C-alpha cells in the first residue's frame, strides 16, 4: 500500500487528464490527417461519428491506462509467497456507482446517436434517385445507367443528386466499396442489393472490392468522378453515342 495515498492519487488523476487530452487531440487530428476527403453526406456523417466516438472513448481508455500505471507503481507485490488479500474493487461503492453511471450514459448516447444517424439517412432519401447498376466479377467492376444503355468501367456521378446503387455479381461474392463516399455493400450472385448516397462535393472516387474474391482481389478497383450535372449529362450522351 502506498505511503502517501493522497499524492499518488493526485498523480493518477493528472496522468488520466493528460492521457485524455492526448486521446482527444489524436481523435481529431488523425482523421483530418489520414482519412480521404469526404465526397458524400454519408461519409461526412461517418467522419463526425468516428471523431465523436473517439473523443468519448478517450477518457475511458485513458482511465484504464492511468489505473494500470497507478497499480503497477503502488500495488506491486515484492514479498515472498502469496500476497495478502487486497480490497476488492466491487466492494468500493463510489467506484462502482461512478463506473456504472458513466457506462450507462455513454452507451445510451451511442445508441441514440446511431438511431438518429440512421433516421437522418432514411429521411434524406429522394423520390427520384439516379439508378446505377453495379456488377462485380473476377476481377473488375462495371457500371450501367438504366434508360441510357451506357455501360462503363468508370463510375460517373452528378453532384447533389441521390444515387441508388443496385449491386450484384456475376460469379462469387464481392464487396462494393466507394472508399470516400462511405458506401459499402456486398455484391452477391443472383441477388440485387441496394444502397443509397448523395455526392456533395466534386472529386475523384476510389472504388474497391472489400470481400476476398480470389487471386486478383487486391487489384479489383475502379475509379470514378463526381462531376457537375451538366458534365454528367454530356458524358452520358457521349457514351451513348459511342455504343
Ligand atoms: Cu471482388
């Protein structure tokens, strides 16, 4: 047992605070530094959720690390044989109540946030989405635009219009993933799965396969572009003329 319990407890709270601050800074900085630029409403929501949940997790993780350091410093047993019984943490009412309350508040918040995000997404669905058929096969993606007979290996999307992807596969299970749009859904043979999103920024899309689908899975990617509505219409017309 520590000789100066007050001082060591002070050190525990200080290290908890400092580690929390570091965690909060990393939660904000890492996504800004390393995540790709978000090109859709869903990706923006994903970023906000990632940053917010990381910030909330920072004091929890830091509490565990600070407690581990504190325990290693002050409760390490150096004697011979079996150490004497220590007070059980479950008998410390204050700790138990704080622990349960914090866990309850955090989990309820995460649940409410998740349900709210889902509801926001469902409400944003427009009645007239642009439909894009997506077909995965070993090992490439192709996109077609119903009504225009256009088929392409480049995914072109107009800005600010909701898109409905109807996804399927010609052989094995693939995973349709537009990295910077927060869109991810399985492509299964014989089934059409759908997913919606709305591009909200011009830029280059990164399309990948995220289900291991054979030898060249790692190379199963495609590029795409979010362009203005006018650019999209002229691209579609030009493609239709070519076919
Ligand atoms: Cu694949």
